[in-house]
C-alpha cells in the first residue's frame, strides 16, 4: 500500500488556500449520492475549486458526484462542501479516498458533517427517513481496510486512536433538538429521524441476502459504501463529526425458499406463494435522494446555524 507523506497533504492544502482569498472554512460537509445540491445553496462570495486541479486529489467517478469543493456561507457559518466523494470501490486505497478530509483539516475545518445514501436494514426504516449515525460496524476495517494503516503521521494524530466517541454526542444532540423543534418537518413534510448503527460494506455491488442478515444480527441498522473511512480520519485529526444517512432503499434480506422443497411442491401440484421483491439500484438511490433534497438541506442548514 502506497504511503502518502505529510508533505503531499500540505502541498494540496496550500494550493486550495491560495484559491480562497483569505476565506477560512470552519465546517466541512461531505455531500453523498444525490445530495450535492446542498452546495448550490451556499451564499456570499462562492468559490469553486475542481478536484482535478488540486494536487493529490483523485477523480470522483460516480454518477451524482460533481467532483469539486464549494466554499461559501451557510446559516452564517463559513462552510466548504465536497460535491462528490471518493470510494474504495472505485479502485482507490483508503488513503486516497480520505485524502480530502486531511486537507480540510489543514485549511481550518473543525467540524465535519458527512451525509450518505444507505440501505435500510432496520425494518422500522422507510425510504426517505434520515438516520443519525451513533456508531458504525466496519467489517472491511476489521479485515484490514483502514485509512490509518501504514506509518502514522504524527502531525495529524496519535498512532492508536480511540473511535468510541467518533460521532460527536454534542452534535447529535444539536441535530435531535433541531428535529424536535421544527415541527413542520415532522408534521407537514413527514420527515422521520432515527439514530442507529451504520454498516460499512466495501461495494460496489449491493449486499447479498446473507450478508444483510449477518449485518442485522451484528447490530447494523443501515448498509452503505462510504463514510466510515472519512470519519475515522476526521477523528484522527481531532475533528468533531456528525454523520447521517438518507434511507434510499429497503434492504432485501429475506431468506429464499428452499429450491428442492419448492420444486417438490410444484411437482405435487401445490400452489406456490409468489413474493414480489424489489432489489436496489443506483437510479432508485438518486430518485429517493432527490425527493428529500429540500428537507435535508433545511435540516442541515438549521444544524449548522446551531453549531
């Protein structure tokens, strides 16, 4: 695994800072699939820096990810939005995928808000619900895909970083208060907020039935292909972290009927129950995100105002 030296991050941060004419962001927002339009609502002297112009940045190849940093004001706070993120399934190492997070830290970001689209494992979750991530289950991380593998960069953080409080309780309480005090979101927009555990899967294929049953057994409420590498790096850098998932599909984890028994029943002339199942696809993810865009924008804007 190729190690990225500290000097490369500094070079990247220096380049970005040179484009900002003194603007110093305090909050970073990673916009997930279909949620990048939040960056289009920034106000003031908005500055856009394309990823492909920044030293050290790789390319975002996923539909719905524009591939640029957008700087501006949101709810009175200095903000930078990542319109598009990098995923390990695109062929990037965990270090490459999380490179921008350390750059954001170097240019002054203290709070990182991460959004994503995820599948709902918890049967109580419906498409369009939002879940605050209280903890995560990282099977790839346990198995060896961790952005902190390799020589530790002491300028960013400690060799052995505790992530027991990776999703900052203070920020989750702010988000909960925003939700509970904005009754029109709940009552008029039918905006439902949960708190749960995010299961990181490497991707790019959606998870199998057995994998989803395993994740459910292990306590995951959601399944997704991003976020965890970014939040681990943010915690290593000392940032406060708030992460949330938009449920864009309900996971199919029902065990299929036994084929032998099914054929035996068919041969005996027995009527077979037909269960119609809808499997996830990326177009569905984008459509579900689009339907909730304005609500999530308002939710995040109100959170930012209170931070």
